[in-house]
C-alpha cells in the first residue's frame, strides 16, 4: 500500500493504530529502519527469495 498505514489498516480490517503498533514491534525486534530505502529493498528482495525457495521445495517430487 505504498507505506500507507491507513490503507493497510483498511485492507486487513484493523485499526490504523494496530498497524502502527505492529510495525513498531517489527522494528524493535528486527532493527529495521522503514525510512531507509536500501534496507527496505533488501527486505523485499529477501521475502521474494524466501517465497521462491518455498515454492521450489513444495514442487520437489
């Protein structure tokens, strides 16, 4: 949702403050900096790679 807390909260049917709280918890645990574009790109790429590995493992005969 292009980093829109309001849009995200609507999409997942929770209050926007819940989204803010959860994002803060993720930042606290992981040390992620949401304002750092390079770091966010790295996280996104990691998630894409993770999904690809999962798909490959699920399709192994």
